[in-house]
């Protein structure tokens, strides 16, 4: 009896329990968010439950990355190929906070058979790429393109497997990966968004190549997988599948020294290198309960990363903590910093990281209006962007589903950008963008549709940000409800 009381008290502490049920007919307690939390039958179940929660938080970026490959396999593609979209994406693309105002060119690499070459073309007139090469943990190895290592001259990036000891031949840019697999997220930038401009961006993007280094003397043609009309997703599954995906990653990738404390943690929930992941009905129940609590915790903490704001007195903020940014840019070598909790929050709503954030692009996100109220798809809002946005390339603002962090399903389009055809400017050069279920009269070209039954969030992108952006001589105000 004492052990059961102890277990219940422990659960209540972990999930901030405010009250427990007193009947013998239920197997749950309730936390402050109303999420049902699992009640263990014994201390062993308590350990499994606790460690499953920690596994979700720790493994978020790996699962997020692994889901991209899972979707690629469903689309009849594989590693060492390039996923691309031959048009601007729509909500068939259910990846986390994707950019609907560029042409995506995304190579996925696998170095288990040896180094892989990623060839990047030089800038051609207005044609350029912005992006980075990330390992399987979504830690940026380096940036690519004009804001990256090649400085717009193009080059052969040689992706090296973990602990590679071979020589790097002259003329190659070494990219040591901590994991066997990973990806590059490359955006082929637009200028005016016209059909001709989109075709130019696609044609330029398809000059990227990927092939085994062992065949560098006579490279095979790169295989491109066009996903323009194909369902594709890496939204996080908060159920047993999360652990199945995490197990796939653990089985393939090497343990990093920084993460070896997780070996026993994962073993206790059934994930162990070299062994099949199995979970009977009871363990599945525990794992499903744990991930629901983890999801609730992550979502609650998500709102906290918007403090402090980028602009004083607004709701706009970089959707990542300063510790996460520092850690990623330093490959997690910053002393006394390993922000696993905050990393989970960021990778629950986005994928990809840049090595030098702010050089090629910068992001600001908001989930609230100027009165601090959540953005409601049934209401009409206006966002005012002052004239002369300090960017070399373009700016954009995209609406996402607040719950999934993906594009809102079924919308004609999801954003407005400086490259959007027909965008109306005010007489002073400023721009007003509207968000809501119905377009305001005469403002259709500046309107982004929303789902009246769901909440949404906004992500503002600034590509090629200039000094005026960071010294904040140019400032964007909050979105405001139109009464």
C-alpha cells in the first residue's frame, strides 16, 4: 500500500498534479492542463513512465529528422537523392513550419557506405541558394550558398561519416557528420514569384548534385523526387509511433558521448541498440500515457520561449532560446550548456538549423495579438509592415496551424511575401497583410486565409537580413484584430 501511495505522489509531482481520483474504478490522475496522466501499478512501471517522458524530450530532433526519411520512403524515394518541389508548396506538405515562398531542394544523405559528395552550383545572376547541411540531430554542420562556406562560388561539399580518418582530397569542402544520415535544406530563392521566376528557381535548384564519393570520377545522375502533388509530412506523432521512430534512429546511428547517459534510460522503455523494440499491451499503455504528458508539457513551455520578445513591447520572438542557438552554433561544445528541454520545444514546431543564424536568414514568430490573445482563425487581423524592410532578398509572413505547426489544411495559399505577385503597397511603401477566414473587400491580394475552427500562429522570415534589422531601426508591430 505504501509503495502505491509513493508512486502516485511521484506522478503527481512530475505532472504538477492538482487532484487525484479517489475511486478504484479509474487508472488516471489529472494534471493542471487536464491531460490524463498514467497511474503506475508498481515502481517499475513508474520508472518506465518517467523515462519515456524524458526520452520524448531528448529524442525530439532525432525523431523529427527521421520522419523526413519515413515520408521520403512513402514517396518512393531514399537517401542520397534529392527531394524537391517543382512549384510553391501547399498544405499537402505537412512538414513543420515550411516556407511556401521558395523552391525547396532537399538532399538527404547516407554515409554508411562511405563519404557523399554534395555539389552546389555557383550563383547565376539572381539565382542563389540559402540553406544549411544538418546531421541527423539537426545540428548544423555548415551553411551553404552565398551566406555559407562557398560564399556563392559553389563547390563540392564532402560529407564524412562519423569518425572518418581518410584524407580529404584537394578541392573538396570537408563536412564531418556526427551521424551517418542527415539532410540539407536548400531554398532556391525567388524574385517576383511569376511562373517564369518559379521555373528559373526550379531549373537552378536542379543543378545541385549528390552522389557517392567512390564514384566521383564518373558521377551517376542525381535522382530527384518531385513531391509537388504528394502528401509529405514530419509533424510529430504523439503516440507509440514516436518510440518506434526513435528506435530506428538509435539502431542506425552511433552514440554521441554527450548522450550516453540515455543508454540505460532508453533500455528501460524497450529501446536498446542491437535488439528489436517490443512493447506489450501494458507497456504501450504506459508509453502512450507518457508521450501525452510530454506533449502537454512541451506545448505549455512553447509559449514561454517568446520571452523576452525580439522587439520590446511586442509578441514577436525568435522561436528558440538563446541557449539552444548557442549550443547548435557551437555543435553543443559550449561549457555547462546542453539545453535538451528547450531544444525539444523548438524541434516540436520546426525542422532545420543554421550554423550562423542571422547571416542568411532570421525568423520571428508570434502566437498572440497585440492584446495578448491567441490568434483565432474565425477573426480578421491586420499586420502592418513599415516601408523599406531591411533585407537583401525578401521577407514573408506565413500562417500555420497552432496545434500541428504545419500549413493550415485546404487553404488556397498560406502566406504573403515581398515576392508575392500583386501585393499591394501603401502610398508610403509600407504593406498591410490580413489574416482571417474571409478576405476584406479590395484586399484579397494581401490576405492569408485561415481556418475559422482553429487557432493559428505566424512566422515572419527575413532572408538576407541587413544591419537595420538587427539594430531595430526598422520595427514590426504586433498583429491587431480588425473590429
